C-alpha cells in the first residue's frame, strides 16, 4: 500500500517536472523573441540616426573613398565626423549591454564600420584627437576589431 502511494507520488512529481520544463521552454522562447524584437528596434533607431544628414552623405563619401573633411577637399567638418563616430560609439555601448545581438550588429553595420575603420582620413583624425585622450572612440575601435574578426 505504501509502495503504491510512493509510486503515484513519483509519477505526479515526474508530470510536474515535465510541465515545468515545458513552461521553461516557452519562457525561454518568449525571452528570445523579446530580445530579438528589442535588438531590431535598436537597429532601426540607429538606422534613423545614420540616415540623417550629414551622416548619410558622410557615409557615402567614406564608402566611395572620397575626401571627407573640408581641409582635405571634402564636404564635412570635424564636428560632422565626430557625430558620425559618436553614433558608432553609442552603438558599442548598446551592444555591450546586450541590447543588440552580435548577429544583428554584424549584419546591419559591419560594412560601414569596416569602411570607416579602414579609411586613412578617419584613422588620421582619430590619431590626432587621441593625442588628448587615448581612449577617444575606443568603442568604435572595439566594434571594428570584432567585425574584422568575425568576417574572417
């Protein structure tokens, strides 16, 4: 009699355990979906920033290997370039907090980040401002390194 009661209790515990496992799977799925939605939302927000002037034209100049800054025959000021780099610095902050997935970050911005990071005028500008503080745009550099490593 006692043996039967223990077996029934064991079965009930197994059923409860299966039900809890199913609930956890559902919660994990909902959490992943929520993370993906949040990540996509942030991507759209950064897209909006990068799509505004002067950043859209600045991005095209970088991608087309044209002069950037006015002092080098380009159309943009150092403030324009800093604003552009600030967007990527903010993107790095959002990514390091886990609010954008690395997959979405890579898919959406690796090309732009790598083009800017490999641009000699951008590099010269960064070298100049880093004489004041070597940490300027370290988030941008970190993104570029990660995008480069991932692209291999």
